C-alpha cells in the first residue's frame, strides 16, 4: 500500500492529477490500519499542493518573461554583430580579390615575352618559337675568294 500512495503523490507532484483527485485516491487506498488520513488531512494536502501549483505557475511565468526580455535585449546586438562580421568578411574578400588580380597582372607582364612552353632558357631545345624568332648567324668560313 505504501508504494501505491507514493505513486499517487508522484502523479500529484508531476501535475498529472489534481490535489482533490490525489486525496480521493489516497482515501480509496486506505486500509483498516490507515485511519490517520482524515478529511482534515486531505484538505491540508489539497491546500498545500494548490499553493505549490500556483508557485510553480508563477515561477514559470516569471522565468518565461525574463527569458523573453533577455532575447529582446540580445536580438539587436546579434543583428549588429552579424552585420559587422558580414561587412568585414566582404572587405577581406575584396582585398584578396584585388591582391590576386594584381598578382595575375604581374605574372602576365612577366610572361609576356616567354614562349608558350614555359621554358626560361633560350638555348633550351623545347623552345622552337624562340629559335624561329632569333636570326641565324652565318658560320665564319674564312676569307671568300673572288
């Protein structure tokens, strides 16, 4: 019987039943040796649990309003912080873009005279473009006879 009473009190505490329902269930669970639970005790339990329920409700409303107020206070700050982060990110991306553009321009200027194969040595055999562009020197054969 003791476990049944504890279960009824747990149901009452969790709000699944009212204090009046708990009192009726506890009364129904009374056995011959349970004469200590009378109408006065039931009313006392009902009053105390009603007050407890009111306190829980008041507390939950108070916490709810405080959380709501905190979010209202934080929201503009989050919007401002987000805007700053986006603006700074855009500025960094723009800087990187300019830097890459300048680097590409410098590379294009450096490679303007280079051949398409990318060799750097004018004597390199792979560079047919440079060899064709360079005028050939006649070999010195000695004095010419007339």
